[in-house]
């Protein structure tokens, strides 16, 4: 999965913004709403793949055009499954945020109690923004 310049900028900005939130912001109701939204995005991936596969017709195409069609379909499927993978990463990040840092980590380094949740929130915010950027690709597919 290649990132474009705009996506890299969005990732950096949202990681910093997510890290600036106070720890515990992305738990509870906010987490449930985010998982619901990402579930709707995930639910739209599989029907889109089905529509792509069903629209594949080879009538009146040359062998060269069939190769191009195969590449186009392959790229579309890769983009959709990459989006599904990103949604899975965000949900895994939300699960990780629900677990408090271990006492061993906090005792070894006191600021970890605040910085680990902030880094997790930054990761979730950045990955969610990448999901939103990639969702705009659906009409192009």
C-alpha cells in the first residue's frame, strides 16, 4: 500500500491531534461510535467486491484488453482489502486502548501511564483518517 503526499500529511496531523487528546478520550461512547462507523465501512467492502466481480465481462475484448481488465480488477481488489485491513488495525488499536498499561511498565517508567495511551490514541486517529482518505477511492474503483 503506497501513501500519497496528502495522505502522509493527514497521517502526521491526525497522529499529533490524537496524541494531544487527554488519555481516555477514545474509550466508552466515542470508541463504540468509531467501531460502528468502521463496521459500516467494512460492510460496504464485500458488496463492492461482488459488484466488481459480477461486472467483469470479456465479450468483444482482445487478449491484451483482457490482461488490462485483470490488472484493473486486481488493483481494485487490493485497494478494498487494504481498506479492510486498516479497519482491522483501528479496531485492534481501540482494543489496546481499553487495556490499561501494566504496573510493571508504569513502575519502570512513570510517564508511560500517560504517553502510552496518548500514542495509542494518535495511532487510532491516524489510521482512522487513512481509512477516510481511502474510502473516497470507492467511486474510482
